[in-house]
C-alpha cells in the first residue's frame, strides 16, 4: 500500500547508491506524495576516496533538497573481496545487491518504515531482474514491503539535472572490478530494456547567457550580494553580466570585470533565495571559469571571511591579499554576513591556465 483508506503517507526507506541516481527517484516519489528517507549503505564501493566522494556528494545534495538522510558507514573492501573472489561473474546479484538490500530491509523493519526501495532501479545498466528478485526475497525475509518502481524511464533526465547541479558523476558502478571493466571493455553489453521502452525526454532546463542590454533590471538581485547600488552601477557599466535561468526562470546572476590584460575579477554573484544551496552558484562559476580562460590568465574574487571556504572549493585557492577595513571604509552601514560583522575584504584567485 502507498496510501491506505485514511490516506496514510508511506514511510519509505530509499537505499541510495549515489547522488546522481537519486535525483529522478526522489523527484518521482515526491510527485506520488511519498517523502523518502535516503539510506546510504554501500560497502561495495571502492577505493576509499571514491566511496568518500560519492558519500559526501550525497550528503550535500540531500541537505540542499531538504530530504532526510541516514548514513551507515561501512567501507568493506576486505569483506567484499572475501565474498566475491570465488564467483566474480555473479558478484552483483550474490553480493553487491544482496548485502545492500538485505541491510536496507533489516533497517527498515527495525526502525518502523512501511517499505523500502532502491535507486539501483534507475540505472539501465544494472540487472533489473536480479535487483527485483533479491529485493523481494529480503522483503519476505524481514516482513517489510518492497516498493517496486521502474525508475529507468527518468535515467537520462536525472543524469542531465545532476550535471546541471554540478554533482559528482562517477565513472563506474562501484567495485574495483567494475572500475577495471571501464578500461578493458569487459561486461559493457547494452542494457536489456522492455519492449517499447522509452526514456523521458531530456530538455535543457538550465541556460546561461550574457546579458548585454538592460542590465539594470537585475539590480535588486545584485544588491543581495552587494548592498551598494552606487558600487554596482559602477562595475556593471563596464562589466559583463551573466544570467542563469532554470526552465526560463531567473536563478543566478554574476558580474565579471576586466582588471588588466591578464586578470579578470568576479565582482558579484547572487542566487535567488529559493534556489540557494542547490549548486547553481557552483555551476555559474564553472561556466565563468571556462568562458574566461581563453582571454585571461587569472580570475580573482574578493569575499568575506565566511565565504572563503566556498571559493577555495571552486578553485580560487591562491591567497592574494587582504584589504583592511574595506567594508567599513566603502559602505555607509555595517555589513553583516550571517553572524559575522564584515570589516576586511579577502582576495583569492584561480589560475585559468592551469589544466588541473
């Protein structure tokens, strides 16, 4: 049951292998009125840095879309090798699917969930038949319902949105043997899909373009990042303004100015409040870095102390200078960034010619 006679909302535990695969699954479930709890348990993912990167990306993504998430840590390389080495060809069904779905069903039963499901069902490259077989066995074993959905129809749509959001896109299924396969071409057969199967159409929902006319229409959003209209008008006049839209709705804007023939500066970047924390600012910055690397050697950015980690994460990892009392000397009113009273401006830069 999804909805009972009293329209009880299903309490669903959704085993999740990674953030990109979860995108369409979560959206589809929410459209049904089901608010899933994401459950991370993937001891088959190796090596450790790959495990960590997928886990951390999922943590950030679930937080950004406000979905509850449970992370059960178990990096099990030794246990994995011990269990699959005798029959590598059947490792997916007999270990990778089994160990994860059994633990999910067990956790669901022990913690009062009505049902469980898995994002493995979104990939056309997984063995759908084997997943369903194992999942139903675990449902029967633990006495908890398995919610079966063919999420594969939204695979391409979900992957496209994941790329738009700048989520980490893994290059292989998860285990060390699947990583090997992507290099030597083994086991790369086309997925078996039902007759007349069709993927949902993928539309380019995110568009970034340079705005050359009527830049002043964006003043209000720019003011959310820089409260001085006078300063904005000054750098907006000669700067280049970029606009990011999602399904033709304004999401994020940025202004870049020329410092000299080798250096440009990101002067302002601001995201509409309801879209904050969803990766659009990161996507805008990546676009700008790709756009300006043909013309400049370096892009710099001036920021408050609170935002230094964000820009360093986007590649602005070279400290340039600190301008003491910048916000005190250039603004009539006190400037606050959350609970920080801003006084100094910190400059960091990104080498645009560095291929790393």
